[in-house]
C-alpha cells in the first residue's frame, strides 16, 4: 500500500526515460483497476473554473484517459500530453468518440509551449511527476489570463484498519517499504500539502479545495490488480506478496471494501 508521498519521492529520483515506461507493464489494467474520479468533483471543477462548452483544456499526464473521458463529455477541446506510449494508445482508443481530443506522446517538460492558449490546465494524479521548478510556471504560461489550474486526486484506496493489521505481516515479509497505512487524517494532510504547494508557487491565487470520502468494493482479484498498478516491486517479490495477501484476504470473504479521499484543487492564474 505504497502511499502518495512514497510515489512522489520515487518519481523525483527518476529520469525522464524511466518515467516514459514506468507503467508500461500494467498499462492495460490501469484504466479499469484504478477508481474513477467522482462525478461531483469533476462537475464542481468545471463550475469553479467557469468553463464553457467551447473551452480549451491542456491535460498534463493523461495516462490511459481516466479523467480525460469525463472532461471530454462536456465537449471541450482537449490537448492531452502523455509520455508513455502504451498509455497514449489506450487513451486514443478510449477517446475515439471525442474528435476534439488530441493525444500527444510527449512529456510536459519537452512539450513545446503554446502560450496563453488554454482556458484550463488539468492534471489527474499526475502533476507530482513534473519537477516543481517547471510545472507551475509552464502551466500558467500555457493559460489564458483568466485560466485555471485543475488538479484531481484519488489518494490510496485502503481496506479497513483492522484488515490492514492482518495484511501487515505479509507486507513486512515481502515488501516492508510498502507497509504503510494512511487513513483519512493523513490523506487530508497530504491534500493540504498539495494545496499549499500551489500557493507557494506564486503562479496561482484564489485556491478552492473540495474533497469527498469515497468507498469502493473490489473482488480480491481486482484488488490485487489495483495493487499491481503501484509499481516498484521485483516480479518475484510481488508474486509472493500477492499470494500472501490473497490468503489473508480470503479469510474475510471474497471482496475487499476500500476507502480513500478524492479531491480537486482549482486555482486561478495569478496576475
């Protein structure tokens, strides 16, 4: 149950070439395994950013299109940047019905800036991939003068703490660095940190944060698929970990109830 903070640290140590292929081994299951972003948060972000149906959005790190499809349904023109080629192919397939969506296989760092062209810059669970000295200034530069930054987050889906306590033995045996539990309080602190980083960039103002507690139920198979999308284990260690987790989880039944915080940060471009 590697948390967002670990992922941030891991990404900070990666070079761009590593990041291009990080999710390739699990690209096919990422779109279906990870929870969708709550519709109410997407609707609120559109309202807060005051986006009309003819708005133009730049999406940073679209992945296989988890958030892209939800925004494309509003009729927006979308330019979606994604460095992973496997994700690009999936995003293109998932957005086939939306002719105003363009998928670009490049990184945000390498993307040739189109200054003041977009009403909003969107990123869903991806902005922490971009070096801090680049992401805010370049995002602001790409926006129109009244543009908005929209950051969507689904934090780590976790089982009930009493279930995690049973699973922790397996994590300690095969993947001790993954033996972390956040809970709602720590996840709220993580979200506050993301918001403070936006303000500290001095590129944006009028930050609005909305969050909601989410619950989802996965089969054990689907839960292990979800865990496989949090990369970082050697194949043999992952196989042993998942076998041990399955054995423990089956004692609770054939499904796993998970909870997590989902949130959106919307901020206006500074003057």
